[in-house]
C-alpha cells in the first residue's frame, strides 16, 4: 500500500489519482472514476470529488493508496 502525504484536510479522489501518478490527466481521472474503476473503502465510487481523508483506502488499477497528514 502506498501512502500519499497531504497538507490539507482532505484531497479529492480525482486529484489523488493524478497526484499519485496513476493517471496522466484530470480528464483520464474523471473517466476512470465515473466509469466505476475506482474503489474507496471497499466500495466502487463514481464521485470524482469524493473527499479522501486519512484512513480511507483507494484501490485503482491494482494499486492501493491511503493518505496521511504531514507531520
């Protein structure tokens, strides 16, 4: 599982996919999320603006991500 460090309260799902370099563009992130290819906490999520906070687990294209606050 890869941990992404954030300095804000949350990160939007589509931004997380871009930040983690799992997609090449925001448009690609939008298509993947709305196409049902992304799971958040074990459930398919089609909301690209879903707020991802520490403790949430995102699975996309065989990759598992979580986020954590910067110390």
